[in-house]
C-alpha cells in the first residue's frame, strides 16, 4: 500500500470505532487515533448499566466474525459480558495506544485547500486528519421528555442510560416513564424491590417470548470448537434474517401478532390489564421486544400500569390528564434516545461552508448510510438508514468498515486528496430507500424512535442484510468525485 499513511480520526470507541481501528491496523495503517469522550471504551454498553440489561440478538451473532468468542455463558448476552468482550478485543488487537479517552470532538471543518479536516475538541485542542470516521452511533444521547414541572420534582430521578446505582429502590414508590426495550428489561428487576411501582405507558408494546438459557457444560465445550461455533453463528444469522418478513406486514406479520397475543394471554389473566397491554398498531411498527418476565412483573400486586397521559410532574409525584395525583419519590425515565439527531452536538462543516446540520434539516441521509455529498473523506458508521429491526448490527458495521478501508486504500493507491460522493447518485439511492421504507410497517400509525417529528424514517434499513452486503461489497468510485493530491501530506507525529 506504499509508505503514505493518511491520518485517520475515529470518533467513538464502541463496536463501530473499534472495528474500524482493527481493520486499519490489519491493513498496515497505524496512523489513526480513536477519540472517545468517555473514560472507557464500549459505547452504549459502557453507558448503559441498568438492571437486567442484555442484548436481544444472540451472543454468537453479536460479536465480530473475525474475533469469535467461544465462551459466552448464555444465548442472549448481558451487558458485563459484552463490555468484557470489547475490552478483550482492544487488548488482543493492540488498540490501547490509539485510544484517547476523555476527548470529545466538538467541531470538524473541512479545509479544501489543504485537503484535510480540522477538528476541535470541547477543551479547545486542535487536531488535523485527512480522514474522519464517525462511529458515534445512534443510541448515545438519552431522550428526556419535555414534561411540565419536571425540574420541580423534589425526589430522585434519572434516565435508564444513566442509572443511579447509589439510589436504593427497596421499599420506594417508583414511577417508570416509558415501556420500550429498556423498560421491558429493568422493570422486572426493580418491581420486586419497590414498595409501589407505577409504569406510565404511552402505547403498548408487542412482546414475544424470550427463549433465553445458559449454555450447559456440553454446549460450551462443543461451541469452543471453531467449526461448531461458525456453523452455529450461520444458523443464527439465517434464523434472524427470516424475521425480516415480520417488518413487511401481511400473513407472516399476522402470525407474529398471534404469537405475541398468545404470550400476553398466557402470562396476564386480568382482562383489564391485558386490554391495556394490547397494541393497536401492526407488529414491527415499533421495535419488537422479547421478554418472558415483563408481563408477570406488570401483573404483580404492587405494580400499576397507567395509560392516562401525564399532565405534569409535581414536586412529590405525577399528575395525569384525569387529575389523578400519584405520589412518588423516584422517577426512572425509560424513554430511549434522541436517535434521529445523528452526530449532534458535533458540528460538521464541509465544502464551501456547508453545514451538515443544515443539509440534514429535513432528516438525516447518506449514500449507503456512510457518505454525504459535500463532506469529503467523512465516513459514518451505523449512519442513517442502516439500523436493523431483525438482525445483528455488528454485521452491518463489519461490512461498512471494509468499505471505508477500501476507500482509504484508494486514496493511497490513486494518490488522491479526497473523494466525495456525487449528489445525483445520492438522490437516486435515497429514492430507493424511501420506496423500500414504504413497504415496511415502520411508516405505520405509531410513534417510534426511527422517525423524525415530521414522520420520516431516517434510522432503519428497509431491506435484507443480504442486500446491504451486496451493495457495499466494493466501492463504485464512479459514484464519487475524486480530487488528486496537490502536495505531500505532512508526516504523522
């Protein structure tokens, strides 16, 4: 690949950022730095530590294909195991010298004359890089609802992504606002401890049973054999891929709805509660969750499911629209993340002073989810329209990092200053994405974290992962504007 080593700034040390770093290093490129605002790696698996946190993708599929871990203890991995896996990967691939913790990039400005990005940290430090790879993800900024009186609450409150482990919930009167993927996991853990638990539900969630189990000694022995673990991973992949049909509506979706309804009937005998917990929208419109202990937790005598809208938060409790005041001393927000606000609060400025926030005013978009016209050598991992509703996002990250690496190799081999995706190509691609989304249930009559306030779905990939892998297998450089390098790039420090 030659002696030239363009400087690469990787933003974020979660699954995406670490994967990109591993790819670069394996290709012999070592002039990269991973800038991480936190004090440890792990991304969302470092930030989220709430009780019961686990992945809803099987463990043997929620790991890098090039770094298999054959010691998973159970089918669905819990947070400590996932974070431990990422730490071992960083150690194994020698990434620690490239990690800079406590460093948040506040601004990135492209200097066309110099052919590089000028970065500024929140502390004012200035950094230069020819290539920027954003691996900030979609699930890193907690969403707090704008409720009247929230700042007047005199008790303890926190978001599930910033769990207060020093606050003992034993015997307390607790309000949980939100019943999505996070709430489904932590409510069963805190319900037995709380004196009284009020779960405020805006809309019901489709819940399928979770077939989780620990791997026994024989299974763990067999799965340590590389051939067995590879075959098992492949079987899990195709099983998950089949779930894509649930997102298209039709007969298979109705089968899924019937199974979820059966699960509800089996676990909740109270007819009034069952009615509250029955969704009024197609399965898949919101994220489908899996749990075998959520419904039993809601059916406990000390738990109340509240469907009346919240009117305001009082200093000592929560008041609903019907005027009912429920005294509580603790509020836990299980309200998810500001997922459609990609990259915020990072400010990115490209060609001619073009601001990415302005470009995305009507909703984020990117060619293949990775590049945006007018922002040369700026790549996104887990970017717009690359989230999945049925399979492992680790697969998408692996394919994306391969694609970015090939672009980096082209910059070196063709002696380019930068490459910038064409606007017409991006428009054609976006038209295909929009057409694909129209076939899915995500655009149905429900609120979900995939949509902007205007109703535009900007997070999800509307096709199979097989199709995405095919589309990103190799960059089509005719889809890019290529700029030759006019002068040598300064040597890396």
